[in-house]
């Protein structure tokens, strides 16, 4: 006798489903670029119908912006956690700068280059880029303020120092998309030497702290 009982379909909680969609889109953005984040592509990644993706993101532009925001926030939390239990602000800054080079960091550099280019034509993405830039500035400025309060850093303008460091990192990150010849060690060390100079640290302090 055949059974007429159908397998019960398990529905994910809307918040969990949305988070799953954003995570898949962020992974595609980091690996292949924001242009590859489409409703159909993310549906294929999750083995669902495109209509399910459009239920949560009626506009592909919203999904692209959310993918970038999620990836950029994830990288910021990894590189410069807000509540890292490091012993000193100097140690936290050294840890941050030590992680902003190499192939792993090149992926986030490519994403930022990609997002800034596309944001010229996509207002939703442009707004998200501005918000993420503010988040990175704010996180780094707060770290520098902590260092000043602890007597480890010397500066009257933590925000300006934070912007200087991010500009240097962005400048080095521009080469992530090109096969650039080996750059001089002094160039690769610019983020560290800039931080030490602007924060009144003895040369070599951050290398020692990164240990």
C-alpha cells in the first residue's frame, strides 16, 4: 500500500534565512566581485528559487549593498575587534597593522576598490560605502583615543591620525588587482612607520608589540 504522507517541508526562520542569503552574497562578493551578486546567482548558491531571494531583497541593488556591508563589517571585526581583550592599545594597533597585508587582506582591498568604483553609479551602494568608511574610521579613532587616555600615544587629533593610516592602507591596497613587482620593505612598512611617527612612538615599538 502506498503512503500518501508527504514529507513536511522545513521553513527557516525569516531572520535566519535573510542572514543566510546575506552571508552567501558576501562570500560571492569577496571571491568574485560585487558584479556577480545577482538574485539568480545567490539562489543557485543556496539551491533555492530566485523568487525566494527577491522576497527578502526585491531589488538586486539592495542585496549588493548588503553583501558589501556584511563583508566589510566582518573584516573590520576580524582585524580590529571592538572589545578585543588585548593588554594595551599599542598591542591592539600592532595586531591590526600586522594583519593588513598579504593575500588575505588583498581580498578585502579588492572588494573596497570594486565597491568604490560601482558606487559612482549605484546610490544605494554609495550610501553603504560611506557608512562603512565611517565605521572603520570610528573604530580606529576609538583605539587611538584609548591609547592617548592610557598615556601610550601622543596626538591632539586621533581622527586625523586614523584617516592618515586608512589612506596609507588604501594606497597600498590599490595594487591588490595588479601583478606589481616586489615593493621595497620601506613602502610595505609605511602603515607602521606612519603610526609610530604620528603617535609619538619609538621606532620599532609596534613590531615589538606584534611580537
